[in-house]
């Protein structure tokens, strides 16, 4: 069977979100190809295709299987792609966080689907295509929902140490950009899956709570491959928590140094999982930035979000990161339940105190699959507003807050404008945009911030 995996076009011409590779689809493509199944991978999003061109391509190609992936905030785009593709393809399957979180309800949301994959998709995708090719004998494979057929409970998890590397050769690698890249030529890499922590707003339905890590040598083999064969000079490590095991991080860094591998990279960490010695080793091995889930400068909010970290740990981590010569990115949530305007302002001031190089301000969203959505984190689990964020491509992000939506939107604008419309952050963003080739992304952010600044300056 001929399989086409695709990331659909952008919602509209104004949607200029991050242009990073669709790594999950590339992993599934590699698994299908390894199993001897003919597969193509189309990233219509990064190529800037219109919906008309996308439909014409499907009508011309007429694949036997069309595969897509979706997160909940962009599930409307997947639904549009399913409806548009239905007359032109044999079968349509959707994977990713959204179908994993909502279960059988996905077929009501997207009636054109033939199947949905829950959990990690590599093994399930291969089994599903074979099941279809063999005439659908017996029950669907584990992890696969098919309308009207038995679903075997349990979400499949892959053995990360045996997974084929993503099929990056099927992607337009030169088209990808990332603002925080310090060199042109971008790849994304996952070195581990799963997260044992219990943050109330985090969806772990796909990869679960059990941490599964690839061996250090295999990780560096993949880094060497993207540098040597694809001309990549910057890697964004997409692990939920790259620094979970200091010993493994050290082994990866030492192997990079032993091979004299010239690549720069960014990763995600926790403020309680790093120290100055480890961060200094990471810097010598090419790391340029660590992103931390700071979330709040208010202890009560940290408890609500079940972060299991303290503001003092955040202070130490950012001080150690700066001392090691690394840049930092703080992920921050404003206006969580229980916060008033003064609490929001304290968090914004805390970001300045930390000396964070960059901050990403967000509001609290209760996505399906999260404890917060189920109301088990002390909040109602019901979205009370939709507050727009300038860096989101999503049109609607239901927000859980006790603040009036208009006030939270104003505070969010003030946070972005107040942090970034200053000489040093502006110079830094400009420099990084030029280095990474992400001038368009920086221009979009700058326009949004400037528009907000003008709105704030208006009387009344």
C-alpha cells in the first residue's frame, strides 16, 4: 500500500508559526519504510502550500493511505484536511496527542477518519497498514481505534533504543527555521521519551510517565549523521526533560567532545535537575541554551501546577546557567486560578530578577489528557476564557483563570511588551534572527508586540 504522511497547510496566510520539522511523522515514515512499506512525507505547512494546491496534489496522487498527526490546539486544521482529502484517498488515519487524549470522540469530530492511533505511532502504523492490506482479518492492532470495531485498551510505547532514526531525507530540510538557533541548518532530535513528573497542565498521554532513554552513543551517532549528511549546524533537543539523568547528559556531552563534533544545540531542563558543573560541560559540548519550565514566581501557583520545584531552585538554576556561559529561556504561565493582577506582576518581575535571556509568556490551558482538564489539580478544569497570545498560531486557546479575560489579556500584553521592547532584548532577537535565518518569525513577533504597545498607549 502507498502511504502519504502529511502536515497540512497553514490555517490561513496570516498563520506564521514555528517552521520546525514534523518529527513524529518522520519517525512513523522511518518505521513504515523499514517494514518495506512505500511511504512519502509531505510538509505542506513549511512549503507554504495553499489548501487548493494541497487538494490538487491529493487528487493527482490518490494515495491508498493518508496519515496525519494533530495536537488539540490545531485539531481544526486536521479536521479540515480530513474532509478535504476524503474523496481522493483510500483510507485516512490520525495519530498524535489529540486522538490519544479524546479517544473515540475523535470520530465525531472528524467523520471522515477510518482509524485513529493512540500513543506512540511507529509500531501501530506498521501494524495498521498491514492489517488493511491483509483484508482486516481479526481485530485492529493494539493502539488503533476503528469505528465499530473492538479497541484493545492500553497505549503502546516504543522501545526507544531500537527505533529507526527519523526519515529526514523525505523532508525539505533547508526550509526549517528556529529563532533560538545560533547557526543556520536546523534539525530536531528526541533522545528520550516519557516524563515521571506530575505537572497538572502537561499531557503525557502519548509517551507516558515512564522515562525511556536512548544510549548516549546512539544519540551522538544520530547527531553526527545530521551534521555530516544533512549539513545541520544547530539541533533542538525536543525531550520533555533532557537533564533528567545527569549521568546520561554527561555521557552524551563527553562523547560529543571525544568525536570533536561541531554542532550547537538547545535543550529543555528542570530547575532542580542541573548544577554548574553539568551546565559547564554542556556548554563545552556545544549547548547554547537551556529552556526551563519556571511557570511562576508565586509558590501557591507552583503548588497548583504541581511543579514540585521552588522559586529558590529557579534562582540557582538561572544563576548557574548564566555562570556557565549559557543562555536561558523561561516558560511562564500568567493568571492561573487563584492569581490576581498583583500576582501576575510578581511573576513578570521574577523573570527580570532571574536574568532570563528570553521568556515565553502563556496563559493556563486545560487540554484533554491533562489532570487539569479532569479537574484534579484544584481548579474547575473548565476553560473560562479565550486569551490570545502573540506567538501562538492557534486562534483559540481556552484559558483557565479567575481573572476577567480582558484584564488577563492586558496583563499578557504588558508582560510581552515590557520584556522585549527594550534595547538589549531587541538587539538580541535581531541578532539571533539573522544568525538562524528566522527573520520572518522575528518580524511577525515584532509586529505583534508593536501593535500591542500602541494599544496600551491609547487612553482609556
